[in-house]
C-alpha cells in the first residue's frame, strides 16, 4: 500500500493539540498517510506563503482541522487558498466533537465538514470526499 503525503493546516493559536493528535494517528501501523511537521513557525511575512506553497505542492492532500476560531485564522485560510490554486485535494475535518467547529474563511460554501473518526480519516485520505 502506498502512503499518501499530507499537509496539515490548523489554527496554531488555538488548536495545536489537534495537530499532535493527528500526528499520533499517522503513526498507526495501518495508517494510509504520512504527515511531515511542516508548520511554518516564523512570524507571518511575505515569504511564508511561498514556503507554504512549495510544501503544499509536495503533498497529495491537505487536511484542514477546524476548531472554534478557524474562520479567523488567516494562515489557515491562506494555506487553503494555496491548495485551491494549486488544485491539491483537501478536506475539512471537525476538530472537536463537543465544540462548534467553523470552516476557514477561504472555504467554499460547498466544502463539507467531516467528522473525525479513524474510519472517516482513512476513507477521506483515500479520496472518499
């Protein structure tokens, strides 16, 4: 089985724990995807978008984890916009079962929010979206 390379976009200020959870799932023996921790940790400037673009171009899919404040996370919207421009498949994942999760501002109205379960995640990585 080939492994899908995934870029993870998340609200760094509010949802970093979700990144940790997803990285943990990527380490499962039956995981169909691999995450590289490509978070851009520098202060947002004009250069970070080009770094993000090159990283997004190098993956098969972009996973956007949505939390309560994702609609105000400018970095998440910028990364999603890059994925859209580069025609890289992406999906939006509900980060919290017990909290309202909001799409990024750059999401299309037709973009669906998917429940985060192991079975759903494997299906979404496999293209079931």
